[in-house]
C-alpha cells in the first residue's frame, strides 16, 4: 500500500512535466517552422530580385550596344531605364550595410522591381543574417556585381558623351563593345554565384528544418507514449485497487452476516438464561440453592460482559486510525493482569514476566487489545488438573524486530483446530469465550504490520509469539 501511495504522490508531477514537454515542443516546432518559412520566403524574394537584377543588366547592355551602333536616343532612354534596376538594388545594399532599415533602402528595392510585400522579409533577413555564412557570401557577390554595374554605367556615360559630341570612331565602338561584353560575362558568372549561394543556403535550411521537425516530432511522440504508459499504469493500479476493495467488501459483508447472526444469538442467550434462573430462584426457598442460582446468574452476566467487551474491541480495531506512539509493554501487561484477575482460577496461576524490551514505538490501542486477549485466553484455558499452572510473559528484540511471547501450560490446542483458531466465532468451548478474541488479535496484528505464530500441543500448553516491526529510523 505504501508503494501505491508513493506512486500516487509522484504520478501527477510526472504527467504535468510530460504535458509541459509536449506543449513546449509544439510551441518550439511552430516557432521554428514560422521562422524557417520566413527565411525561405526571404530567400525566394532574393532569388526573384536577382532575376530582375540580371534581366535589367542584360537589357541595359543590349540597349547600350544598340545605342552604340544606331545612336538612337530612344535606345539610350531604354538603357537608362533598365540600368536603374541593378543600381536600385545596389543603393539598398549599401544603405542597409551603413544605416540599416530605412526608406532609402526600401525605395532602392522598389526601383529594383522587388515586390513591396517582400520588402519586410528581405530587409529582416539582411539585418539579422548578414554575418551568417551563406548570406555573407551572397552579399559579397552582390557587392562585386554592383561594382561591375558601376563600370557599365561609366562606359554608358562615355559612349553617350562621344555620341553627343559626334566623335565616336569605329575603333571606339570595338573597344566599348569588348568592354560591355566582358562586363556582361563577368556579371553572368557573378549572378550565377549569387543564385547558387542562396540555393545552397536554402537547401541547408531545408535539411535543418527536416531534422528539427523530426527531432521535435519524436519528442512529442515519445512524450505522448510515456504519458499513455503512465495512464495505462494508473488504470491498472486503479483496477487492482478496485478489485482489492471489492474483495474486502465481500469479506466484510460475509463477516457482517456472521457477526449479526452470532451477535443476536450470543446477546440473547445470557438474557434468556438469566430470565429462567430468576424465575426458578423466585420459587426456591432453600438458601444454599438460591446462592447456587445467583452464582449461575453471575456467570451468565460475565459471559455477556465479555462478549460486549469483545464487540467493542472489534469495533475499535476496525474503526480507529493507526497512531504510532511510545508504548510501555510493562504497563500494558500489568494493567491487563490486574483487570483479568476476576476470571475463575486466575489467582491460582503463577504469572512470570521477563521483559527485555519495555518502551517501543507502536499503536497503543492495538497492543492493549492483543495483550488483553492473549492473557485472557491463557487464563480461561488453564489446565486446572495440573498441580502448578503458569503463564510466562517475555519481550525481546530479534533480527531488528520486537517480539512478545506468551506461553502457558494450559489445555493446549488440538491439531485439527490449529488452522481455525483465528476464524471469527471459532471456539473449542463457547462457555469460556465468544470466539472473537483470537480473530480480533490477528486483525489488530495485521493492522500494525506484524505477525503471529502459534506453537501448541494438546494437554501440554501453548505459546503465542507476536512480531512487531520497528518504525523506520528506530
């Protein structure tokens, strides 16, 4: 029962911890997924921005080459329109590196044809991860691209100046065309590197996300399984407790039926006997015979008193809580002997005490019930045919346990009765007892987690040894 109680005490904190682990794991899983989705969304926006950057650069180069050969002002205008796209992204990059998030950076991204709804994610990723490996490399490539764009812009200004002054020569055209082609090739490599770095970062984030999701899902699954296991154990323990309670209830009901039947009989029997004796005594004139009848009345009342006392002990043992307290065995034995001296032939019995243990920690009420009943039986079932009748009382400690030993040279117990002496209402002689005494003794001993052993031989005597456990730490 102590183990079951301990399980109850620790069960609820364990369940609470498991629920807390599941809650925290779910919350972290949700946060990590939102965080990862935000990063992936920003990466997607950067890849999309890179495509606009690349297209703007290539369109600008194409219009500039066309302008170089046709001198068409419309082509120059288109060139300026397209070159603004990578230039806008360059302004945003420089602004974010120097001043962080501001309107200039946002305007730069808008000029670079990035979608307005992507700006928050793009800027958030740049601000918080610019020093992280994959983004740091991508920003470095971006910076190299911006330098090439600036060179392309300078070449454009040189071409426009020569056309405006009408001093552009065929050799200039060849030189400018070669420079534009070289810059375009370099930018193509640069833009490809930028996309590859972002792609590599995205794949790493994806792998990390999968690992994190699997990890937390496993934690949740393990926690749920453990919680389920605890709940199943709780149900099994509860089922076992219910079964034990049902068994105890069946036993109690059976005992109650026997108790009611026997109690009604044993309570009425002395009263009926007493009424009969009173009626006979009323008709008797012989004084000696009247004394004899009175003696019989006294015996009848004594039996009833003993039966009522046993019922009270039975009720106390069943209802009273166990109270561990210091108890003097010497005081209990002396008090019991004094109370039992009224029993027939008690004054003829030699009672010896050898108390090696006196003060113990136990339940005083149960010990009193045990000692009173053991001594009462030893006196009632004394062998009056023997020249010397004795009861020996011993207390001692053995193997870390307290022991009480009550032995006598009374009539003993026949072998066929030994298995039944602790049953309710069992008695070899109903005139000497109610049949409840030893049953109550066994119940009281079990209540204090003790044991009782019996050694008896018919016409030789009996020995009862009660073992009482010591409290922990004593």
